[in-house]
């Protein structure tokens, strides 16, 4: 089994080295590249050289982490991006998730929580530190009734399994459908819920009473 290729963008040199050592100690992960800012990342990124996942800080010199996530979503949408930062303010959280981050972890997370979150994200999961999950749930702008969304029974099933922490492949196996079909349902869910990421979809669904 090929190790997951993770690159790190972190401006704190000491923490950057610590993260790289932590990731490389896991037999399922390889972390060959670390960067102090976004520009060197984009200078290195190419069709021949790219990671499966990028662990991104937000408070970076030059291009911010959110701007970096937005640019990655345009240039390399297949690369999963997970935020790892000290910032827990709701504006930072929602900006990152709206930009396309697949998860949001705080630096207070334990090494085990970080590793587990990255592995989950690589399989289509949505890693959120507990405080961040609470922020997302509390700060959704509207609370329409469930009927307003007109979700199909299958879309509700997919949404419920996502909320339970299942990755895309696991949802496909549970519902006996293909991963392509799962992604099709996600696209419909994003459109109907008016969100742009899996964490935002789950948060809005909880707030609207679609999930228990």
C-alpha cells in the first residue's frame, strides 16, 4: 500500500520540523516537502510533483492560508487541504471552509488526533476539532425548515452517514452504490444546501433539523 504523500505549509520553523517528524513516523504517511509560505509550495507544485494532501496553516507571510486554499481549489482541486492553526475565530473558520478546506484542526490537537484527522480526510472524511465543530454549528447564517431544502431520501441517507464520520468510500459500501454516485449526491447536496464543503453541509443540516 502506497504511503499517503503529505506536504506541510507552516511558517514556524520549529513546529514545521516537529510536524514533519510526526508525519514521517507513521508507516502510512510520507512527508517529503515542507514550506514556510504558500509561494514556494506553488513553485514546487506540478503535474509530476504533487501531494495527496496539504496541511495548511492560516497565518502565513505573503499569501494567506485562505488565499492558498482558494488557489489550490482552482489549480489542483484533487489535492485535499486540511487546516492546522491556532485560529479558532468564527471568521477564520468559515473563510477556510468556504475556500475549500476539507477539515479544520487546531494546534492544540494531540499528535494522534492530527494523524487520525489526516487519514480520515484522505478517505473523504471531515476532520474538525471539537471547538471548531461547535463554531460551525453555531454560526450558520440561517435556520430554514427541513422542507425548504427538498432533499431526496437518498441524499438524506448520504448526509446522515457523512455526519456519522464515514468517508466517501465507506458511504458507497454502506449504501451499495458507487463512489461516483456518492459524489453526485454530494454535488446535489451542496447546491440545495447552498454550501461549498462537506463540513458546512453537515453543519447546516444539523442546524436546520435535517439530522438528529
